[in-house]
C-alpha cells in the first residue's frame, strides 16, 4: 500500500514539475527561515544552562526606591555575600565578585583581558572545570590567579604545565598561576578570562573602607541554596538583610532579593522591582514570526492543490468507483504532501548551511546546524512532518470528498467554499507581508529618530580611550603632546563615560527646594577641562581650577539639579554630602545618559574636580583632522608615556549607536521577513495566475478572435487577484498600526507613525503583486489563439 502511495505520488509530482517546483521552493524558504530562527532561539534559551547547579544558584540584585519609584540594580554592598551565608539558613555558599579589564604580561607578551575578583565559594557555585590546579585551593593564596585555557595559551603558548608560573597584572603586581579552567561556553552571561582573590580588589585601591560597609553597592553577589530549601522563605530573609545592617537612618529603602540564574539572560528587565520581561520577549516574537512565515509557505501548497482540483477530480472519481475509500485517498494525497515537504526540507538544509555565515554576522553569534545533534535532527523531522500535514490536510480532505457521480458528469469542482477559502488564504498571505513591510519601516524610523536626537554634548568627534597603566599620572604631558600634534582639540579624564548612569547616591541635602533625602543624584569625577572636551556648555559660573586643591569643596551641577534647588540662581548655594559642604561654582546644560529611549528628563548630575580614579580618557579630535592621522598621532603619544599597554579606543558615536543593537536586529529581521513573505506570497500568486490563465485559455482565444486587446485581457486576468491584494492592504493597515503602537509603547521617546508609511507599503505590495500576475497575464494574452481553439 505504502509503496503504491509513493509511486503514484512521485508520478503526479513529476507530471506537474512546474507547480511542484513552486511548492518545493516556497516551502523550502519557509523551512529555512524557521530553522535559522529556531537555531537562534535554541542558543538564547540555552544561556547559562551549562552550570550543573543552575537550579540552586541565584543572582542577588537590589531594589532601591527614589522619589517613589523603584529602581533595580545588579550590584549589592560588598559584605552582603558573607552575611547571607552566615545568617540566612538555606544558603550553602555565597560569593561577591567585581569585574575589571587588566593588562596581563608574561615577559614581552602582554594582553588586555577582562576578569573578576572573586570570593572562594565562586569556584564551587559555578562548578568550574579545572584542567590544572585544585578547585578548593586555587584562590587560597592572595597572589594566586586562575586562567581560562585561551588566556593561558595567549600568554604562555600552551595551557599545559603552566602552574606556578608568574605573570604581571598592569605591570605592577606579580601573580602566580594556581589553576587553569576549561574555556567557558559562549552561552554564558557571566564571562571572564581570569580570576583572582576578592581581597586583592581592595588592596589595590585607595580609601576602600566603604567596600566593607553597607553604604555603597558595587559587587555582583551569587548564592547557592541547599537542596530542597524553600525558596520563598530564604528570599524573604534576604530581602530584610540590608535594612537590618545599615547603621544610619535613611529614607531610601535598599532591598536585596534572589533572581534565578536560569532567568538571568532572558528575564532581566525589571519595573517597580518586578520582572516584566527582557530578551524573552524578542525570543517569543521571533519564534512566532518564524511560525507565521512557515504557515504562509504552507498556504501556497494548499492554494495550488485546491486550485488544480479539477485536474485530479476525474482521477478521484474513477478511484472511488473502483472501490477506493476516503481514508485511502486522504493517505494518497498526504503522501504527496509529505514527499514534497521532505524535498523542501532537504533543500532547506542546503540553504541553511549556505546562509548561516551571513546570519551569524547579523545576530553576532556562532550558531551551527549539526545533523549529528539529535535535537537538530528531530526538530527538522518535526518541521517536515508539520509542514506536510499542515499543507496537505485540507487539499487531501477536499479532494477526497468529491462525489463520483458529479465528477464523472463534468460538474465544475472548482467553485464554492474551496474558492472562498483559497481567496481568503491569498488575502492572509499578503496581509502578513504588508504588516512586515510596515513594521520594518517604522522600526527603522524609530532607530533613526533616537539617533538624531540632541544628546547635549559633542559625540561626533569624541574618542573614548580606556585608561590603563600610568595614564592618570602622566595625564598633563599626554594632553600637551596630543594637542601639539595639531589633530586634537582637548583631552580630559573621567570616571564614567557619557552614556553611563555611573555612580549615584541619595542622602544629599541642599539649600532650597523640598525634601531631598531620597533624590537620586549622579556623581562624576572629572579633570578641569572635561566640559570643554566633551562639549557641555557652561550656562552660569565658571569651570574648575587646574589646581585640584582649590576646588576640593567646589562642584559643578547640571541645569536640572539647579532647578531643584529652588528659586533664583544656584550659584553660591551649598550641597551637603556625607557631612561635607560643597559650593556650587558652575551650572552646565543637561545631557542624555542611561536610557537612550528615555523622555529626556535626566536626573541631576554633580561634578567633582577629582580624576585620580578615572577609567576613561576623552580625546576631542578636531573636525577637519583626518581620523586616520589623528588616531596614529594619539597612539604614538600613548606609546611614549604608556608603552606597556595597548591602545584601546572607541568613538563615542559608535558606543551611542551600539545602544540600539537589539532594535537594529529586530529591524533587520523584519526587513528579511518582509522580503521572504513577499517572495513566498508571490510564488503562490504566480502559480495561481498561471493556473487561471491555463484554465481560461479558450476564453482568452475567443476574446482575441473577437477583437479584445492585449491590455484588456491582462486587466481581465489581473483584476481578481489585485482585488484580493487590496483587501489584504485594508486588513493589514489597522493590524500593523496596532502592533507597532504596542511596540512603541515601551519607548518614552518615540516616532509618530505617519500615513505615508502605510501608503508606501501598499504601493510596494500592489506593485509586486501586479508584476507577478501581469507576467502570466501578458504571456496568456499574447499567445496565438489558434493553439487554444484548435480542439473546438
């Protein structure tokens, strides 16, 4: 029976090669799209799944309330980890960590790598795989360092037999290699290249007493629960910990809580202290869109199969007369569908392999399709089966339902409900395609809208250079030599880049205004010429003195801060922080930091004339200077004063643009989906138009003999299809408007949806559809009528 099904199915597919090719290619595009997206989804949902204890490990964020609004931060006070382990039953292990990029040197080999200062439990919490050294003792000595395989190879040329070798950190501290761990998977949120004891972070800094207090948040904290511990009980005690430890009165609640490491990558967006989403929203959206593309591809098969039912009707009638059951006929037609689906899947595997490099570049991943992976094989088989059933079930039921008496009498089988359903499916295809077109345009508009907003400073020619080695000590000669090159306007130091929210804190009081205890103020520690370098405008007062001692109790504030200080000028007023009074000597304009999609109402910022712990050097390149020449000159200056450290930089404009990576990814994928949806829809339309022209060829021949023009026949054959596309347009417009308004709701600063977007999408869709249909219509219209009428 099955052999017979396969033989007949293959014969029918081969007999109708053109339509089979359309179906196979259209379905292959849909399966390819689904495979690529599902590979991306697999990569995303597998983040942090390689940790053996993922069900027991929790990250500890904090909620803080400022002016009635709850903010969630990833950092905690330094001593929290230790106290949680000692005082909260159910917490087996805990570790505080802090990340930093340092120069690692072995003789003449030096590399910049990001690593972490960690407490000993960190190694056991994450069950790191030691290739050399012992997990329990690797960080027992204060000068011990654990390296990943790649880092060891980069420094020593091998990851074997490197224990007890000595290397330098920042050309200042000597560390002994006490362990080599297996490289971390790419699907790890918490990345690092080296680990050293947490206490070295404190020993390497000045005035670090605050790190042992509950007044400041700076550490990433992890805990491991004991098995079978009640999560809610432990979490409730964790939430009370910080408040019980703070020894001074505060109006700013600071509450720690447990957040599962399994949710870290996908569900890390908080609002009012509660999880509201994160990347999981994008994952679900793309998975849904991939499914829609697949359905559109299946619709082609359904449409072409039912449209060509007249060709198969006699076959069905004869089979039924000869005793074939409806079940047998359904099996026959589903077999054809499954063969077609299998051929499409094989083609899609080839397409996926060819397209993966470009797709990886787009999504910035290293995804692979491995047919040796059971999950990949099963997923592909599942998609093939679903497509075969989804595309074939309706045609199979429809064709097998023909009555032999009607069929053999020549009753028209191509009218009624099947025609209505077919038209409805064409409308659905094009409606989805138009929604994708509109969405891609609006997403592009939104990104460009935010990119073009006034950020309040000069980011166009601003170079962001990482501070390393003795760049702070040699700042003045570095600055002088850079300016002397003729390519640099000014140079400044700061502890926070322009885009970052940076250090902040409450507890300030000042003259004027209302109660100020819970107002969140941002702190910036800068060199005197910082404002000229980055392009912030001094609205009142004057800048900092080049002598830090003169300005030790003077500050400059932003315009929004000045307004909070009450009526009149803020110049000369005092701000009290930690029992120290600071005089306001200058006011600069507000500027955009933090959320680039925010409403522009940035919080108050307070600048101090102190750059001893700067991490960023800003270099303002002259507008008319060649960037290539400027970078070469800057590199030479830094090589002169900081020879051991590589020159690492990024333009501020590039950092600004990188903030829109997720939205750009959505926009690029929306464009691709729109293109694929249109292609698949047009393949189906092309097949239907070809079949319609074939069915009406005698009518066309008669019309031509009676004097109809080519244009008239083209209009005749095209109008029904164009009517369907116009209906799709009117359905798609309100749908797209609703979807995109919902998407834009997540942005405070957003573009207004213009009517021309819908007009452009409509023109594009109608034009493509018209071209597709007209090709077949013109071909039919110019055919010799003698050939179509010679059997009459």
